[in-house]
């Protein structure tokens, strides 16, 4: 949609003063409508209803509030910049072993996404998108300098792909470990077993959170990603931490499942890319990686034997050695 239509709806919502901010950030009314949960644009333009106005007003107000939000950044080392993005129910702390390994020859900036570590929470009454996560990271990307390497694990891998599309000329190289961009998996075939099982996991964890049982959500989540019995075998304090982290899982599911970028768009990422998977990982994350390797033009795919989805956390020595070699080569 055109910028005048953006101004029109913002004026109707009595928030037109922020229109120039959205235009300057490259946002369109389509973005705002999608993220407000409305798809009512026709060939004849925009139909302004009271419900649409209220939805957009809420979305714009939330974005205006979060515009000033900044991701917490854990920084160490000197040399070319490396930006690291963590998985769901984790934080920038997961990258400490990699930061120690790279400290003598790379400057590593590990970030906390919304609701993780020391970064602010996303508003509970608003839907979260990968574009929102990218916006949160913009100050960190600016601090990284003109060019940087980019690493993402799981949900952080999906965010990293979105960052790379937003800043194609700035990314020196890309590393993704099983990015959970489930929108492309469902687009391929929502009836395939991998898609059905990840939808079931999403629905189960969201239902548990809506019923006020974050521990049940955490148990289902961890046992899927790390194997049956993982939750039962964890110390109580660790279970409490995972249960607390489940507060953000509903928002992150939405971002991963509703991303509008089509698979083919990632074919424009003409940068050296290392796509890592674990041989013991669930079918859903392996399926996303499989699809990405068909379109990324300069990708090297590596499967690590005997490792699962949380490989960067459970087997940091093996994973970080591959990452370091990729960074030094590129």
C-alpha cells in the first residue's frame, strides 16, 4: 500500500503523528495491518472500519512504546564483529563458550531477544513478528559496525535470516543452526508429518500457557527438542527457569509460523552460509534446514552426528569449532 494510505489509517486512528516514523523505517501499511491481525485490503484500497482503527491504533501504540527498546548486548573480544542470536528459552549467555573461543581474533556481540535475559518483554496483548525482533536489534547492529558476521540458533536462526534480508550488504557471512522458520515448512506441505508434529507442539504449549501451567509447557517443549525425559531429569531450579522463559513462547510461535517471507526470497542472500543440523534433531527443524539449503546460493550444509537441536548448548566444542573455521575462512 502507498504511504498516503498509511497516513490515512493512522489519522483515523488518531496516531498520524507517527506516520513519518513508520515511513522512515521502511514500513508499509501492509506490515501494520498484518501485525495488527487484519487483512482487509482489497483492489479498491483500504476499507476503514472501527475495528480496524482500534486494532491499528493498538499496534502503532505498542510499536511507538517499543521503538526506544534496545536489546541487551554481551560483548567481548577484538577484531571483525560477530553478532550472535540465541534460541527460545535461552539468552545471550548461551554463547559464552563461543565468545571465549573467539575472543582473541573476533569481537563478539551476543544479544538478548525480547523477553530473554536482560532485554525488555514484548507487550502481552500484541503479536510479535520477526521484524519486531530485528527492530530491537538495530542498535546492536549499528554498534557492530559497517559489516559483521551473523550467527543464529533455532529461533535466533530465524531472526538472523530476517536480519540478513534487511541488511544484505552488511553481512560478511551467515551461520544458522536449525533455524525454526516454520512458515516455509507449512508452505511446502502442512500435512507432512514434520509440519503436523510442530503444529501439535505449538498448540500444546500455547494451551498449557493459557491454562496457567508454564511447567507443563516447559516439559512438553523441552522433551520435544531435547528428548523424552529431559524435563524429569532436570534440577528443580532449572525447571523453574525454563517455566519462566515459557512466557515468551506463544509470541515466538506466532513470529515463526506467520512470517510472510517466502522461501525463494532467501535466494537473494549471496553470502557464505554455513547451515548446521544435528543428526538427532526433530524432523521439523531439520525440514526447515533442508528447504533453506535448496535456495541459499552459497550454502555449505553440515550434519553433526550424535547431536540434537540444542547442539550449540549441549556440544559447544564441536559446534563452535565449525563456526570458528567458517568465520576464519570468510
